[in-house]
């Protein structure tokens, strides 16, 4: 890793999503890296919406992107929402300004008009195929046989344009030239122009393609570094060539193409299908797919905390020299460095995300957890007359035992409801002999604790009773736990009993004795 990041210009970076559906989690990582890099260098983080392809327009996708980034705290300094001095930041609102740039390239001989109809293009493809050509594209070799301003006379070209013939503007890729550029992640990249085709810059409907709009906007918005996913690496030589053709080389941003996110098995690019198979989300928020009328799970709704997602994503491709793991957004900003991004694809290990979620839940105060618990109870329509004091006790009891906020309730349902079922294994193992005798003993003696019904005190006496009666702890406690909670494991039994309350514990013992006899 060499010292290669150029910081001579003010740092201005952009996240440039196309609103074509739910935002893939890989896109979120791109946004995070851009954000961290900008903030580290007191630069600006922009959001630019690349929506020139009307055919791929999906309603709601843009607001989804904003909501997701807001949830993660990745707030833009300039965007369609907050504005900025380079506005507009939505390409569909900039569409009239691209034509002049395409025309500029035609005038300088770096682009040309192409009038070929869909049928002609198809014929070219077929003929090339017949001739055994592997590369079936419109390029330096094939363009000489097509209908364009390179093969037509200037008069004919003019006539066609004036007559309103359909045409596109294509880049004129040189036949034999090396296109060389520096990528912060990959080092020097060398591509021979013969491997590139004459991509369309301006479509026949007058709209720019991604390539033209992207490069023109990066230039106009004074973007200093382009940090984006590896899937855009094949487009980079064309972009570099565009900067050269426009004469903007001294304003060309530095590129950093981020490594691919791989499926957990390391096989292939992280896909929706594989994520579903492994049972984890791939979108930051729930995404409603209108055509299929289905909702695809989001990390937020699954109970992931934004801090955990940011931390997890931060390490998918980047690490520090000390291999430190815990990064709040602030700490990430301090530590982030484009030079420490690896080239190799990174597996998406969801267990790690869960680990971070547990970690960040533990950093929450009980009062913060209380808000989550109340949300869960209201979402699941659980009626309870527990006051805040009791709910806070539950939060405190469960905080070290959960992965997701909703687990405060889901893992401790027995605190809220009388069990209707009892763990079958625990019944077989413990609902007999000594266990039953201890449950009876408790039923008769718990009233002595009534006036000091407090977890520690309850626990202390339970232990004392076990000792006094010569019972074996491992045999009798599970029986009492089963009667009180219906399950075989869980939080501290003394605290469970405190929270449930004296009367209710007695009632539960009574119910258990009746019910378990029947079911056993
Ligand atoms: N609009 C492209 C996308 O959807 C942007 C790629 C880039 O950052 O240049 O990812």
C-alpha cells in the first residue's frame, strides 16, 4: 500500500445511485465510504440521483434512498433534498445541459452521429456472428461499415439531422491506444482501446446515457474522488477517455473501485437469492416491490441498529493496521483511509453483523431500550399493564441476552404472559421427585418473602432452602423455573420472580401443577 491518495484539491465526493429499486447493501457501503472519506478530510459528501433512464424509473426508490441514508446518519452536504451550489442534483432536472457536451465532442472529432436503425444494428450483429467474430459491438472496426457521420458526407449528415432522422451520438474510441489510469485500490490500470466499444453518449430521445451524464456531472460538481463499486471498473477506461476528450484531465477525479461483496459461501457476488436462502436482508429498509406485491425485508425492520450496520459495512473491504473492530461513525471518520481498502472480494458474514448488533445494544441505556420495548409491544399489539419501572427492570434483565431489540420481549414472553405450554424436555427431566418437592416447598414458603419481594433476596432464600433440605440445585431449580416460566433456560430466576410478582408466581405454580400433570 503506497501513499497515493491525492489531496491537493478540496475533497468532494458523491454517492450517485440510480433509483431503480431497493438500495442494495453494497450501495450503502459505497455511501458510507464516501461519507467517511469526505468527513475525514473536511470535504463534502454529495448525493446525486442518476435517473436519466426513464424506463427504469421506480416510484418511491428515490425517497427510499434518502430515508435509508438518514437512518444510518449519512447526511449529505449537498443533495436534491438539501440543495447546494451545484444544484440541481437530480440528473433528470439537468437533462438539457448534457447535449452541448456531446456536441462538443462531435465538434472535436471524439464523437459522431450514428443513424443506424435497430434493424441495421441487428444485421451488423448477425453478419459479424456469421463471420465468426467474438466481439459483436459497434467499435473502431465495425463503425466504418455503418451509417454514421464518419461514413456519410458532412452534407448528408446535416441533411439527415435537419430532416429529423433518429440518431444517437457515440464516442469515437481510438483503434489502438492504451488508456491508463490510476486507481487507489487497484494501482495502475491499463486497458487497450481495442477492447472498448463506441458507447452511446446521447440517445435518440435526447437523453444522455449514464456515461456521459456521470462524467459531465462529476466534472461540473468538482468531484475530487470517485469511490464506487467494482462493477463500474469496466466503465472507468471510457470515463477516463471522456475526460481526455473533453480536455479535462487536470480535473479528473481519482478513482477508487471498492471490492465486491460476496455471498457467505464465497461463491459469487452477494445476491438477493442467496441472502434469502441464508435468511438475512440485503436492503437497509423494508422494500415493497409493487409488481410482485411483496415486501423484501430490511435490516432496520429486522432489528439491526444503524451503528451496527455502519460498523459491519465499514469492515467489509477496509481495515486498520491494528485490525481494530469497533468503529462508531466518529471513530470511522478519524481512522478511515482509502489506501487500506483491499482488492479481494469480501464475504458477507451476517454473524458478524449480529455480533455488532449485540455489542451496540449493550451500549444503550435502559431508558433507550425501554423505547424499543414499547415499540415492540405496540407493533405486536401486546397488552400489558406493566408500568415503566417494571419495563425498565425487564430491559435491564434482558440487555445482555439479546441480539435484536425486539428480543427484549420475544425472549422473555414469560414475563408478560402466563405460560400456556411447558417445555417437554424439561418436564421429563425435572418435573418429578425432588423437583416437585421443591416446587411444593416454595409454594408453602414464598409468603415469608412477600414483604421483601426482590430478586436478590428471593434468590438468596431459594438457595438457602435448597441447602437446608439437602436438595440438589441442578435438579430443583429447573423445576421451579419450569413452573414459573414454562421454559428451561433464561434470565436470572430471582429477577424473573420479582418482575412477575409474588401473587402471580404462586398462581403460576398452581397452574403449572395442574397443567403439567394433565399434559404429562
Ligand atoms: N448511477 C450509478 C449507480 O447506480 C453510479 C455509478 C458511479 O458511482 O459512477 O451505481
